[in-house]
């Protein structure tokens, strides 16, 4: 059903995002920014957004939620040498992310439910409305900056705020004060630095991330997968296979890379054509197998200067 046909067409508003609000008296306001949670229709009224997020939108939110989680995991694995403590901190990072995500979702409209009311996203311009404030006749600007992508922009900032709070409230309970406490404490400090940095990146690059994240996650995961195997001193095929299978840590890392590959493929295709797109998931282990099968061809010990 097209909700726009239920409205009368008003006098046009300049710009792409300026609209008119229906006032209590029954008439409409002057052109301006629509309230949060509203979007301008083609008939220039500001209409309340009550659509459900698309499958791609949920993938984007999942990506933004797991991004700090992967960083926590990487830093914990890099910094903490005590494997028992490392596993405890990894579990802590999972609980922090789940808590932050759940609280953020419950606070979004409609409050107290796991549903989301959202506005449709039509182009990358919707993420940067502050760049499209019109100036009729090249005179004064009409400021129509608003969250057209409601709630995907502010929701991420709310998630980061609760990420900091959950980090401070949950992480200390998993820090062992007897062994490697300084390393565990450094993971907490690293998280406190992480969230402000992610907030700045989101504020500046949100639109590009929204459209590019499936490609970014595939590229980064393929590079990370290669680096994981490249640091091994023994580059023989038999050793790489044995080391991956017998080591719980290495197997976990490889599985995470495979999940990232699958996530990227699903994000790019959105599985719109099951017959064509589901078989693409068979490509998930290809980067790992390709490295293992070709590792002997790039072994520096086999290069001889003439």
C-alpha cells in the first residue's frame, strides 16, 4: 500500500529532505527538518516511519555489533599469554557485546521489544543530510539536517555508550588478580580507547560503511587468514593442516574467518536467488585451502639466488 496517496499535495519544499509537519490545528508548518523518526514523502509531508528493517539492515547492525567484539578478541589473544585467563576474557567480551546489543535494541522504538521501526534508506545521501541544506535563491540556508536513516545512525552511538558501560561493569569480574593482571587490565584500557575511535569513524564514514561492509569484511578476513598462516615458521602443507586441526586456538581462528567469509557473501548477495547464491557459500573455505595448498610454492627457503 502506498501511504503517499492518502495525503494532499502541498506546495513544494526546496532540497531533498525539507518537509512539512501536520500541526494540531490541522494545517501544515513551513518547510523544515522532519522530526526524528519521520521522513519526507514525495508529497512534502513528514510521515512517521513504521517500516521494519530490511534483511540488509539487520546484517549491517550485526556487523557493527561484532566489529568491537572481534577487536576485543584479537587484542586479548595478542596481549594475554595465559590461556585460561584469555578464554575467560573472551567470554567476557561476548557477554559485554550481547548485553550492549540487547539493551540498545530494547531502548529503540518500539521501546521494550526486539522489533525496530525504521525509515527506508534510498541512497548514500540519506546518511549525510547536513550536506544538502538548501539555499533558495542562493540566500539564507534552510536547515533540514535530520536522521533520515532512523534509527541506524544514532543506534550505533547508543550501542557504543552501553559498550563502554558493560566493559567497565563486566570485564573486571573476569580479570584474574593473581596471574597476568596487567595484561588483563590493558585489554580493558584498549576497549576504552576503541569505542571513541569507532564513534568518530561511524560519524564520518557511516554511509560508506553501510554500502561497503560486505566487501570490506571479505577483503579483511582474507588478508587476516593469510597473515594467520604466514606467521608459522613451518610452511609445509602437512604442518599447517596438523597445526590447525590439533590446536583449539588455531581451529577457532580459522572458523571465525570462515564465518566472516560466509557473512560477506550473504551481505553481497542477500541470498535473493537461492539457486545461485546458496552454492556460493561453498567458497567459504577456499582462501584457507588455497593458502595451505600453495604454501610450499612461496616458501622463502626454496628461493635460491643465482
